C-alpha cells in the first residue's frame, strides 16, 4: 500500500476534493449566487436601478416639461378686459365646438381687451388647454395649412397671407403671425402653441403690424399662460 505521505503532490486532492476527502459527510455545493462574479452582480444592480427610475419617471412624469393652462387676466399691460361683445361670444362658441372626446382641446377661454378706460376692444385673445405634442403641426392646423391649400383661409373664410415664424420667447413652443382679410380691411393674428396650450391674439383695429403684434403676443402669453 502506498503511504499517503509518499503520494506525489500532483496526486493529492485539492480544493473541493480536499474538503470532500476530509469530511465524513458530503458537503453541499456552493449556492448558485455564490458562483456569480461580482461584476455581474454590479451590472445587474445597475440595470434594475435604471429600470426602476424609468418606471417612476413614466408614472409621475418626472423630467417632462411643466404642463401649462390658460388663465385670462383682468389686465395685461395697458390693456384691460372688456365686457363680452358679439365677436367674443361667437368665437367662444366656435371654439367650444372643438371640446370633443376626439379632439386634443380640453378647455377654452376667450376675451376682448382694450386700452384702459376706453371701453373699446382692440385685441381678441383666445386660449385653449389640452395636449399638443407637435407645436408646429398645431400651428399649421390653426392656420389651415394642414389641408395643403395654397389659399389658406381662417375659419370665417378670410384669406391668410404673409405668415411668418417669430421667436416664441422663454415659454418655448412656436409662434407664427399672419395678416388675414383682404387689403381693404386687413387684420393681424398671432398664434402660439406648445405642449399643453394654444393661444391666439387677433388685432381688431387693423393698425398693428405683424412684427408689433408678435411682441404683444409674447406679453399676452406671459400674462395668461400659467403652470397647471
């Protein structure tokens, strides 16, 4: 019989073989999680944490731009809100017709504004709250260009011309202005759109140029667009 002390080193049991050789009872193999490399555990933890963060963001809206709504003020700069007239009433009724389950609009506000103390409306302001992920596309729809017509027309069948893009200001989105009506009675309109609001400022005097109304539209927007 060969003595164990005379065994060659290469023939001696090592590692788990040595543990099995030196115990009377079999030793259970290591659990599976003890055999996974540490780097794999770290990578898995990162994936789980990232998935959890994305889930929370999707549910809570974290990281998304803040939602806004339209709240028409009693006074905007040197303009004060006027009592409703037939134009305001008609436009409000027309826009309320868009509040259907199949449309993106959820709320409508319309009012006339004029110089303080004058009792005369010079601006018509209309605002809609809803969901408008494509600001530029929404402007196209408001101006009627979505139909691909060369003769773009306002809802009252008035021609729209000289449409231009203007800076939308700190609230973002898009702002376009144009001239509507024929050359004998032109009026200027500016429309903005962002993720949750659409607003229009219409000159009721026929004397405001698009560049000037674009500046006024930014002032109006800053006064009436508030966080939801």
